[in-house]
């Protein structure tokens, strides 16, 4: 069955362009022109991914993202932001609120479709590998879930992939550039995208609470996972 993508964009020309390219690639596409309409559609149609413009009339895209992450049913729904080139602060705030990735306008339709495909692929449960436990933290690649003391932690697809990449490195230090390539499927090292990794690591540590201490920062290099951190 084709994946369902909800496009939340008030500019008709951009919306129609994205619809055209996603439908050509085999996706089922629905659209919303406002944040309020987007929340209603998510509730009733359960999309597999939301493509969310941050600059919307009325309720902003940032508020839509915040509300989706607050609800248990949509806490892990993949969210790909569309932002203007100058909106660096909004991009960082969007990532802090739980968006998985972003594309800057003007964008290449081909790149946008590739990002959608990569994010959906990473959000689907894997079929390999047994659960691994470190202290109170358990990581289960088969169900794409992490839990602390038996309670599932509501990680987004990107957060889980980031955690898994760090764990699978077996204590090796992973640079931000490596993580961008491995988790986000593109390797560009400008300041904003490097910050993308930092934002996700910070949010991951918060969600893991005391178990987040296992994710160590290696100054000027990147991050590593220490299974024995106490």
C-alpha cells in the first residue's frame, strides 16, 4: 500500500508542485492550507508523514508540530518541515519541538521526494536484531522502540535512528557529519545542519532522563555512546 503524505502549505503553487512530484513517485497525497485543517486531517486520516510549512496563516507550523508531539497517537509521526532560507531560528525551534528534518525553500522537488522517502523508510519497524539492554535502557530495533525501566519512550524516527547509530558504534566517537550522513541520509556540514544533530541529541537526552547520561559529547568532534556510564 502506498504511503500517505499530508502536505500542509498555504501557497497554492508550492502545494501543487509538491503534490505533483509526490504522486508521480507513487504516494497518496492529501493537503491542508492551515494549521487547524492539518490537525483535523491528521486526526481523521492518519497520514504516514506530514510535510509541514512553518509559515501558515493563523496557527503556525511550529504550533502544529508542538501539538502533534503532545498527543500520544502522533508523538512519533514523521514531520518534515518546509522553511524559508532566512528562518534559521525557526528551524532550530522546530527541531526542538520534535520535527525530524527540514527542507529549505526554494527546494529541488527531487531532493524533497528523496527526503520524504528516506524519512518514511527510517520510520518503519526493522525486522532484524534482538533487543539490547544497558542498565534501565532497552533498545529494540525490531519494533523501533526504546524503553526505560520497561516504559516506552516516545522517540521520533530520527531520534531512534540517532540512538541506534550511537549504540551500534560500540563506543566509537561519531562525528556530526557521519551522523548527518547515516541518520539524515545527506552529508552537508554547514552550521545549521550540524546543529540539527546537536538539537536531536539534546532532546534525546531529555527523553531518556537519567539514561541519557550514556550519550557523551566529545568536544569539537561529535558524540559516543558509553554503555557503562554511571
